[in-house]
């Protein structure tokens, strides 16, 4: 099905569709990010946190959080007439990580969302994408009341390779999230180009 709008005398544009993952620790803002930027009503698989899960779900730093993603979030955004991103938000807790491999299949790249109050919660996501050679960008979600740190300090704390982009963002703001997604596409495209075999004559 052709989704693009045609100009007079020109055939309609068939958009390129790309799959992007949004990952990170529990309560870091993944569901908020997908919802802020999606042009369709986002699909959410959230369940209410229960007392039985309190020993398992560490809510330190996000005490007001009362729901959690148990499978994925899904949204869509058209960046240009010829470029559409499908966003898949991953669950944050360890016990749902078996879903990650399924969601990662066919992904062009990923956003690892980080919270400076709980940077250690981002280590596993960074490690996951590094091990699988999936290009990713770290988006530091600037929560109200959280201390702000220079990007280089956050990069050092996360032990990021210098080639991995790190950007500050607000997961509630559409334009801020769009900038992060544009950075992911740029980085992933450059990563793909670098890995193409060189033709020698």
C-alpha cells in the first residue's frame, strides 16, 4: 500500500520504514517517549504494579510510578514523506528481558534512555546493544529536579565508546524526542555504511 501523497504529475512516494527500539531501565521514560512522538495512538502493554512485585521491582527514585510495561510499547512517526519509523519500547525489568531478542529482530538501531539519578540501570541495555552490534544512541532524559551533568561526565560514567552519540532530551516533548530519533537514524546509517564490504579493483 502506498502511503505517500503524490504531487501533480509525480508518482506517489513509497516510504522507507525503519524499526527503532527504545530501551533502558525501569521507570526511565520509555513509554512516555513513545507516546510523546507517536502520530498514532500508541499501543501499550502496561500493568499495575502490585504489592507482590515490590521486592522485585525497584522503585527507588521513581516512587510515584504505579504501572509497568510487560511486553512492549508501539508507536509510529513519519519523519519525512519518504521515511517512517516504527518505535518499539522494551520492558525495563529483568524478568521481561526474554522479549528483547524478539523485538530486536530487524531493528535498524536503538535509543537507550538514561536517568542520571540511576545511571546503573542503563548498563544492561548498553551492553545488550554493544554485544549484538546494534547501533544505538544514549538519550539522557532530563527529569525535573534531577541533577544536570555535562555530557562528557555521563559518557564516562556509562563507559561509552566515543563513537556512540549521547544527547540530552525531555521524553515528554515531541520535538526533543524527534531530535533523538533523527540522531539514531543518522548514526545507524553511518554504522551500516561503515560495515559494507569495500570493493577493490
